[in-house]
């Protein structure tokens, strides 16, 4: 059997998974590429890879989509890396620039603004556009909260709105993957999560962001029944946009 092609996100939030994969025998059975979330999704949709850690908003576009791991990128409340940044309050926001890196966070912003905050918003992807607010995700948000008057953590706002946790990205396949591989893959991911303390020693020290708090407390990696419920609810809201 040829190697299984996997695309994973290159952000800090994925590093525990990558650590586990790289310290497991499964590494010899895969071809691994690290990409931004939108590229992970595109590769899976276009059948360039077999498994991708993709933004969950892209799942409906993946042929034969099936979630293949017990783990995800999620949070129970605030996540501290998925934001709407603004210098005006939500009630005054009329225009928002979306983030080119992730379909999920852009859709989450749209869902929250429409159904939670009841705001009528004009969205743009033009990086040069002057807007009232921006969506920003991942490592590029580290240390940025103090640059804006308002930093709306979308994981926290989703929980306020629904009472549920959130799934930002899941391990999704576009074909049937052998159960023996899935079991080994889950074991590798669990190993990485169990060695976050060792991983932290290898990450650059930051004065403007608490990586320990982020990897151990803000991110929640287990794909629980509540997270699956939240995923279904989120996708149903996207369909109403």
C-alpha cells in the first residue's frame, strides 16, 4: 500500500499533533505536508491528499467526507487565537475584513454577527480595504489583543451564544481509510498531546503570549459528543447565511 498523504495546519495549535506523528512509526507510512488551513481544505477537496486537518466549514465540500480521528482543534469557551478585532464596539461595526487563511473562522464571524449580535454587516476579502473590524486567526493573533480597543474571542462568544464548545478543524478523509491506520494515527496524536510539556521546551519563548496556557487550557483537543453537536449546529447556521 502506498503512503497515505496527509495535510496538516502549520500553526502552533497543531504542533502537539505533529510532535506525535513525528515521534511515531506512522511517519514512515505517510507523506506529510504543512499548510495554512485553507490550503489543507483545498488539497483534500481536490484529492491531492487523503486526510487533512481542515477547517470544519469546508467539510460539506469534501467528496466522501468522513472524520477519522478522535481529536480536533477545539475549545470550550475562549480559544485566544480566533478573533474579531476592532476599535469600535460590535453594535457600531458595519464592515469586516475576512481572513484569507480559514473558511471556518470567517463563517463563524458571519454566524455570530448575524444570529448572535443581530448585525447587518458588509464583508470583504480585500486586504487593502479600510473596515471597522477584521477577522484574524492563528499565530498571527499572538500579542495582538492590545493593538485594538476590542478583541472578541469567537470561541468565547460561540459558547455565550449556544452554550456549546467549538470545533475549528477536524481530521477528515475523502475516502475510506483502513481502521488499522486510523487506530495507529489516533495513538500518534494522543502521544503528542501527552508530551506537550516537552514540546513547549522546543518552542520560542514569547513575552506577549502564554503558550503554556494556550496549549494546555485554551485549546481542547478531544472530539467529544458535545463538540460533534456543536459542529452540526454550526454547519446548520452556515446553511442559513
